[in-house]
């Protein structure tokens, strides 16, 4: 009962790995760089690249967790159809697909396949807030645009728990789940929760969109990614801020709150601890 996890070193995929181990499953984790992967003992770490489907070892696995984009530009994975064909040929039973903002070629191929598929559509991850850790430590400030915008942020641990439950227990074939947290929060509200968790005063400073754009470009983000991210935050579609019960429906317990996430990650904002593992 081995389950293959792509994106296993990432915020969400790492939690899929942890949850599968907790459910007693063998895990084959895919990474492009095994030496840097830092995955738990007992995990079979294999080097593979989703843009080269022949490098993804589907042989002998009963389930797979698949990303729909790869690389740093949020571009859809164009090799989706070939990955799905290879998974079918290898006899993979169940597949979870991690949506990333649009209906990708991989999602198209999976939903047309013979695999027992489940699409997971997370809204913004709570872990995105870790990008503020450095400025909180250095200046006690969080600078972000769009103070009005709310997001139904989901705890990445809940993404992992849902994916693992779907892959291990079954009964979710042909379903698409939207994964949210229990409330929609603005950035100032998130900052207040981090301040409460760390016991530090943290100021929220509203940036103009142009200031935010300049900062993201200076940090090396490609212009099209900057447009995508700012557009999502500025004009968030209803799916991004609407709280739904899919996490609780699958797990039988409430979705985790941002306040609990902030307590788990307080060390990142205070001392720079790597709280992701
Ligand atoms: N952050 C959000 O708010 C949000 C919301 C909805 C959906 N998503 C989507 O959720 C997915 C996971 O996000 P995350 O934050 O967990 O990821 P992350 O921390 O940014 O890490 C990216 C992961 O993707 C893997 N990866 C990238 N390119 C790859 C390739 N060519 N072949 C194989 N693996 C590759 C990396 O593996 P190695 O570096 O180890 O090779 C790493 O595990 C992404 O597709 C993202 O678009 C994110």
C-alpha cells in the first residue's frame, strides 16, 4: 500500500506525507533534489520531475497525490495527460489532484480517466503568511496591499489530512472539494492573530498596489506571476473568501483556525525557526 506524493517537500505536500505516515501507509516522495528534501525517516525519496513524466515512478503504488503546476511560475503542467496515462498503465487506483487556480491539462486528463480521482481545490494557504516572518522580525511590520480583502485561508495540515483520508479510505471518487478554513480573514486580522500568538506588537501597513508590485519584482518574481498574485488578491473571486464545510465533511472535525496556525508557527516570527517541519 505505497502512495506516491508529488510536491512532497512543499507546504501542502509535506503535510500529505505526514498524514499518510500517521495512517500507516508507505510513502514514495518525489522531489527534484533528494539531497535537500529533508523528509521523515522511512519515506522512500525518489528524484523525479513532473515536466518529464518518465521520471515519475508510478510502478507499485496504489494511490498518488499530484500537483497541477510545476516550477516557480505557476504555469500549468503541460505533461498532465502523459502523467495520467502512465498512472493508469501502472495500475494506480486513487489519485488526488491539487488544483492551483485554473482547470489544468492534468485535471482535464484525470477527470476523463479511469482513475478514482478527487480534485482538491484549496484557497489561499495559511502558510503564505510565513513570507512576513522576516519583516516582522526585522521591523515589527507587515506591508501588504488591499486591507479590505478577505480570504477563507486553509491550514496546509488540513489539505494534507483531506488528501490522506481520500487516498487511504476511498469513497470520494469523482468529487471536487473546495478546501477552506473556518473563517474569512483580512490581512490586518491575520496580523493581529500573529501578534497575539507571538506576544509582540506587529503593525500592519497598507501598501499601494504599485509599491507591492515593485517589491515583488525586486524580489525576483516574474512579471506574469506578480500580475496573477496581485489580481487574485485585488479582485478575489467568491471561491477565495467563501467558507465551505468540505474539510469538516471529509475529516469529521472542524477545519483548523488561523489562530491555531499562528500559535504553531510563532517561532518563525520571533526567532526565525523553521516551523514547517
Ligand atoms: N500557496 C497557496 O495559497 C496555494 C493555493 C492554491 C493552490 N496552491 C498550489 O498548491 C501547490 C503546492 O503548493 P506548496 O505551497 O505546497 O508548494 P511549495 O512549498 O511552493 O513547493 C513546491 C513543490 O512543488 C515541487 N515541484 C515544483 N516543480 C516541480 C517539478 N517540475 N517536478 C516535481 N516537483 C516539482 C517542489 O518539489 P522539489 O523542489 O522538492 O523538487 C515542491 O515540493 C502548488 O501547485 C500551488 O500552485 C497554492
